[in-house]
C-alpha cells in the first residue's frame, strides 16, 4: 500500500474519531474544527494518491459528517454550554 493512500485513510479515521469525541465532550466547536482540518488533510493525501480515492474520501466526509452530526443530536438532543 502506498504511503499517500495509507496516510489519507489514517487521517480520515482520526477525523472520524475526533467527531465521535465531539459528541461527548463539549469543546465549543474546537474538536469539530480540528476534525475538519484533519479530514481535509486526509482528503488531500487521497487526491495526491489517485483521483478516484480522493473523490471517495470527499464523499465520505460530505455524507458521513452530517450522519454523525445527526446521530450526535439524536443521542444528546439538548446540549448546553
């Protein structure tokens, strides 16, 4: 497996974990912003490896992010700061 592909997948996985932590830890959006930056870096690595991998990573972020956000709101419908 190429290093670009491996790092892209690892970074997307890390972004997914950070979003999962964001559901349980109130951070005023800092974790969400960090997850976005890490996901963009992972997507960039995937595009650098091959365009179809980049498109797949972008689709995962664009569709998986809102699904996780909806799941988080379903778990904790009332959030307070």
